[in-house]
C-alpha cells in the first residue's frame, strides 16, 4: 500500500493555510513538505505535528492507496 497526502493539501486550501504557515505552525522542515507533495514516506512524528497544528485526525490528511507493484 502507498500513501497519498492529497487530503492534506485540500484541507490547507479549505482552511486558508499556506504551506509556509503550516511549516511554521507545525514546526517541521521544508524538506518534509517536499516529501508530502511527492507522496513519499513521512515519519509518524511529522504526521502527529501536522494533525496537532491543524486540529485534525490522521484520516483527514492522508489516504492509503493500492501500490502499483502489488497484485
């Protein structure tokens, strides 16, 4: 299974929060934001910081999708 963070970016638009503001509010590096945009691995600690900053749950910011490699 792969992870997609499309829900996170939709949530940011809905709440009117810029990516830069999220970085400041959640306290993570711009590198994490790049990884999120590319749907790459992000630590649970970073996910927790985002959820706390946005006052949301994990399933509000990510989805699991079938991996192309799995049958």
